[in-house]
């Protein structure tokens, strides 16, 4: 699934690849299995975060969002 957020898509893709590799090599190695568990948990949390962001975007007036985005961009440029 490709969204407007390419960075998020790349991160998810990288995590999926790491999960795939760890699934193939982890076997009974406790360290690799723990890393696999953490990656799976991270992927799940990213999924829930994305859903929450979409829910919140639905609650925000788009005109108001653009005003806040412009202010944030301006403050970032000032730093």
C-alpha cells in the first residue's frame, strides 16, 4: 500500500524486509527471536499510529491545517 508519506512507506518496507530475513534465520536463537518480536511489535504500532493519524485528519478542517502547517514551516525556517 502506497500512501502520500513516502518516508513512512519506506520505513514499513524496511521493517517488512527485516522481518522476512529474521523469520528465515532466527530458528532457536533467542536474540534473533527477540529482535523479530520487537520488529513485529513496532510494525503493529506503526499501523495503529497510521490509523490514528487518518482518524485525526478527518477531524481537522483542511483550511485550518494549512494555516498551522505554514506556521510550523515558518518556525522551522527561522531555526
